[in-house]
């Protein structure tokens, strides 16, 4: 299980970090073309917006893998260990359900719907950029399964 988590972490770090690096380079290109060449690059501005969404989704998947999603532990920490384990697993199941319904199902539907629309500057189907939603949904579900396994084994934090 830890090898799977390590591989997923590596892939997600590369995707999230790569998105941020490309965003930075494209933003520098935009500034250069706007102020030095006096001919602004419209395609790079559009791509930066999509890459920002990708970096956010990839980063959210990494947070899911670290069991860093939002929670308020003050009440749960006062409960017995068995109850804490129950609520930890319950939280992972909620995250899994969200990923299945919103990211996979909703992401698939919006991707299909947007395949008929083209971006204004890039000339690419908008659905191509939305395909990261169902992909990240699947990755989130894999992470929640790994997290539930770790919780059952008694690990407090994700490895």
C-alpha cells in the first residue's frame, strides 16, 4: 500500500509542480510580449487560467492523500480511540462520496458537455481542460481507500 501511495504522491507532485512551473513561465512570457514586444500573447493568458485550475485540483488530491482535508478535531479528540477511528473513517467516506459524485460524475458530464465548445485563443475543446476533474476524482478515491486502510491499521497520519 505504501508503494502505491508513494507512486501516487510522486505523480501528483510532478503534475501540480509542473503546472505551477509552466504557469510561471507563461506569465513571464505574457509580460515580455505585452511590455517589450508591444504585442500581447492572448493564448498564454488563457492557458494560464486553465493551468491554475489544474494545479488546484492536483494540489487538492495531494491534500486528500495527506489526510489534510478540512476537519474540526477539537470534539473528536476528546472521544475514545475507537470513536476517533470511526469518525476518521467516516470523514474519508464523505471525501470519497464527494469525489465520486462531484468530481467523477459531475466532471465527466461537464467534460462531455464542453467538448463541443472551443477556447477562444487556443482553439482547443474546453472539455480537454475539464478532463482533470474526473481524473482527480479517481485519484482522490484511491487516496481515501489508502487512508481508510491506514486508519484501520492504526496510523494517525498518512505516510
